[in-house]
C-alpha cells in the first residue's frame, strides 16, 4: 500500500472568502474533495495535512508521494505556513519523493528555484483552456495518454514568468507560458488544477466575477493526469 499525502494550502483562514464553497457538501475542505474523487484508485492510502492551520507536515519516510494543493495566498505574501513549506520541501526533494505541485504550489516551488511570479497580463486566466505540450511534455509520463491541446481547469491571477533553473518546460496555455514543469526525479508542477473539477474551480469566481463561471466545462484530463501521477508513485 502506497502512502500519498495531500497537502492542503487553500489559504490562511480569513484571507479568502470560504463562503464560495458553502454549497458543497465538504465546503472548502479540499483534502476531502481529493480523497473522495480519487478513492477508487487501488493500493493507495491518501492522507491530508492542512498546513494553513499548522498541521504537521510528513517526513520523507512517512510518505511515498505528495500532492501540494493550490492556494489563494500569493507567493509574495510570505505567510508563516508558506515559510514552513519553503523550509520543509528541500528534504522531500532530496529524498526524491514523487511530488505534484499545483497552482500556487507550482508558483512557490518555481520561486524557490529562482523564477519570478507576477500577475497574469490581461486579467485572471479563468476557465477550461487548452494546454499545449512541448516535445518534452509529449514524452513525459505525467502526461501519458492525454492529447496535446487537451482542456484543463485554470483559476489564476498570477503565473510563473520563466522556466526555473534545473527544470524542463512541459506545457504552455494561452496567456500562461509556463503551464507545466518537470523538476526531475518525478517532481512535477502545473499551473492548472488537475485535482479539481469545473464545479470546484468555477466556484472561485462565484461572487467576485460570476461572468467567469461561464468559461468552465467538464473534462476528464485532470483525472487522467492524477492517475498518471499515482502510477509514477507505484513504480518507485
């Protein structure tokens, strides 16, 4: 049985409007969303840690893989929990733990490796948009059996501006030039949200920009990417 930890990073309590998720059974508990969505995968035990409320982060010997969630907090906020992640991640990387960093975690990991993070030019990149693979992306096991140009769910106001040192660009998407990265040793990051659905991502704009909700449609590519990542964990 492989152990996977989903690290919740929705944001420092009070720093985002959690009420946008009140119509969901599990409100803003993204760890429960993830467990319920992927509990069908055999031979995996998924646990959750909410670092934003100071739950204890796992040590390398305690997990076989990590999924680092997205966040409302900017990488430039330098919150206490973000500082803990910055201090903790190097030991997980040194242990070559398979990692999938999503959205804000993609930005945090990239920033730790020298990349700048700035606002998306032209306003929020919000909707179900096509992702275009680089040659390296087409051969990457994370993106196996996913068509070039497949739709994924985005809800971004910031993005990674350049390819971080030591990483490889896997995909681009419209106004987001660095949509997926490979940091080596099965550490990947995506600006889009493969763990989410069109419902959970469109909810972000429920009150502040409801017109953006019309830009989301169902897709199965995120689910397939998570399956690929779990397959990578199994192979280690």
